[in-house]
């Protein structure tokens, strides 16, 4: 388990929401570079899932 977290946790990339740092009550933990890379990869995949099929096809052609 990650130091600072009381229980196993997960990032829900399909339910992203931006909030101000002032809305946070306390610091929970920090993700290392490899963990952030995995989160970013999941966010990108989630964005592709949300796009309509035409956009998904055009994105895959440019990769």
C-alpha cells in the first residue's frame, strides 16, 4: 500500500474533474514518474473511448 493512503485506491480516469488546490483538505500521497505515466496513458485511452467513432479512426491514423 502507498504511504499516506489508508486503503487501496485507484484513479478513475473516466470521471475526471479539475478542482482548486484550496479545496483539498490535506496531502494524501505523491505519485512517482512511472505511476503518473500510467495515469496519463489511461486518461488518453479514456478520451479515445469518449470520442465518436469517426474521431477515433482519424486519431489512430496519425499515430
